[in-house]
C-alpha cells in the first residue's frame, strides 16, 4: 500500500441529524460504525487515516470541511471518504 496516501473518513450525519431511518436502523449510527471499521482496517494496512467524528455529535457543514482540511491538509495524496447509507425498500 502507498504509505504516502492519507485518508479522512467522514461518518455522515450525527447528533441532531440522524439521516435516514427505518426498521430500527438509523443512518448516523451505522455510518459511524462503518467509518470506525474502515479507519481500523486502513491503520492495520499502514495507511494514515483519521475520522471526522468519533462520537454521535452534530457537525455543521463548515466544521466538517474544516476538520477534513485540518486532518492532513489539501493535497493530491489526501483522500476523503464520505460515508452515507441510502434508504430503500420500495419495489421499482
């Protein structure tokens, strides 16, 4: 793996913004669980990675961008993963 790559993982929603929900699933909770898993796996592979949020907190769009930029700066070797889940369940 290219150790020059740095990854910022944005667990979508959080705090007062639950995202999509249904059938006992709340998007903000699963987005954070998935983000935590990704962060651990990247670290296991020796890739520098960090999370935008580590708890169930409200993050404004401006703060989200600031946290992303503050993590590793704004350069071509920084990747951002914005983690969201879509609602579904309707037949096409």
